[in-house]
């Protein structure tokens, strides 16, 4: 199949004319990849069982991993669900359109091929103007998982989509790089307390503030334990494994404490090293120590003759002596790290390194989503220092 690629001129104000053909393809059961504020989605008619099957085939995705139905306005929610729980109304009011997916009891209209056989349906209303307008013009809810081959990092540019989907789908709508860079937060609103099934840009802190307290599905907090079933079936898959073996370096609590205790041995040692380096120090001790330890692990590995890369940050980049290094963003900006995360992982696949060592990040706010994706990519392979 020839995959057509169209480029949206002004992605904040797409013209209907630019999107008519894509909307028609969706309506008629074909597949169109399009930008959203989170990552690129691979869209098909969510009410068409055949379209859902085509999505699974194009991605090579297991068909028990349900799809998210995307809508453009509140009126489009009602036909898809049996009821809208109070928490769902509150969240929709506050965070839709936006990077939030909610799980509802499904109506008979939604085929089981879209929900992977579940009696619930995941729904999101994207805020990206191109996505929103395309869904409106299609006139059908649009099932849209990330537009990557299953097992590869999610696509954050149209080029990433092209690499994975060229020849497999009818069209790619190119709206430039996405904004957020990690997939939506998934919240189950069907129980008494809202539960986060996947962390994203609508953070636990934001939800706690709204509801007092929300729950977090234990499956997203650590490696999959025997007998634990994640409530979002997709979270059970080892999402994406880089070609090189990825190790995250994390600081122990006691290390961080020592770094903030003047007079401790570590504090004196690190202060001395920072002074000796003769650079004009802009780094805090924690970031400096992190970079030092990541570099140390990488250099040790390099000495065995392996090809090694590091995932560093703008602030720490100069500290590294290893050959291959890529900045994932600024330590001071979680937004920048989320934005670059998948592109950097794709980059390392292309570079063909044997081992990757990565800095880690605080697990709060958007950091929960960042660490969730990095941990999954690393298969929870963590070196505590
Ligand atoms: P993706 O489409 O790649 O963003 O992945 C969709 C995610 O939503 C997967 O982790 C699915 O398991 C999850 N999901 C979709 N529908 C449901 C549902 N009805 N209940 C729980 N999780 C769901
Ligand atoms: Mg995905």
C-alpha cells in the first residue's frame, strides 16, 4: 500500500480542507496516523471491528491490548458508555480536552475488538487542534494507539511514524513534533476512588488535589510480580526494549542525605572534586554526583571493548568522558525530558550501542511518567549508588 503523507501548514489552525481526505479514510474504515499533544496516534474507526483489526495488524500488537477511543467533544462520549460516574464528570470538566484517558463501562455500540474483549472502554478527548478537528470531521470516535510498531518507542514526530508505518497505512498527517512526548494518563473512574493505571502529564499530584486522594495501580510501581495483573492490560507488556541493554543509575536515599549534609564524608569528597575540576560550577551536588556515577559505570563497561552510550542532560553533558552521549533534556525541566525521551531512545537504537547507562529523575509530578517509561525500557534494571 502507498502511504500518503500530508503536512499541515499551521498546526494550531489546521484548515478543514487539509483534513477532509484523512477524515474520509477514517470514516470508511482505513487507517490514518495523526499528531496529538501526547504522541502520534494510529487512528481507525473505533466502532468498526475491521478497522480495529487493521490497527493491531499494522502495529503487530497483541489483540488483547485494548485501544483508546478518541472523541472531539462531550456529546460524543455518551453513546460510547453505559454511565458517566461522578469522578468522570469532574475530571472531564477539569482536564478535557487534554492528555487524560478515562475508563468507563462500555455501551453495546463499542465492539469488543476495540476493547480487547473488556466490558469497559478507554476514552480520551485530545486538545491538539489537528487531532481534535480531524476526529470531528471524521464523524466517528477514533481508536488510536501510539503509531509505532509494537515494541518500539512511541513516535513523537511524523518521521518516526514513517519509519514504522510506511506501506502499512493509508495516510500520515504531519503536524510537526508533538508537545508532551509521553502517552496520556489513564485513570479508572469506575470504582469508589479514582485509580491511575498509567502515569502521564495529568499527574498524581493534580488528581490528589482534586479528589483528596487517588489510588495508583500497583502494576505501574515496579517490575511485574507473579500473579499481579495490571488493570491496563497494555502495561503488562515489556513496552519497549532498546537494542542495547539499558541500566538506570539511581541515588540511594542515604546518598542524597549525605550530599546535603555539610561535614559528611561524601559531601567533602564531592565538594573537593567539584572544586578541583576548575570549571565554573553551575551544577548542584546531586546532579554532579549522578553524572559522575553514570560516567563511571559507562567507562568501566567501555574498557571491556563494548560500544557504550549514556543518556545525560544539558546540565551534566560536559561531565562525561564516554564516546556516545545524548542529552534527554534539562534536569531543571521535566517537560523537556518527557518531550525528548522517545526520540533519544530511538536514536540509541539507530546508533547500535551494546550498553546504555542513563541518569534517573525525581519520581514526582511528570517525573512519575518519565521514570515509568525509562524503568520499563530498562526492564527495571537499576544500579543504586
Ligand atoms: P496506547 O494505545 O499505546 O496508548 O495504549 C493504550 C493503553 O490503554 C494500554 O495500556 C491499554 O491496556 C489501556 N487501556 C485501553 N482500554 C482499556 C480498558 N478498557 N481498561 C484498562 N486499560 C485500558
Ligand atoms: Mg503505545
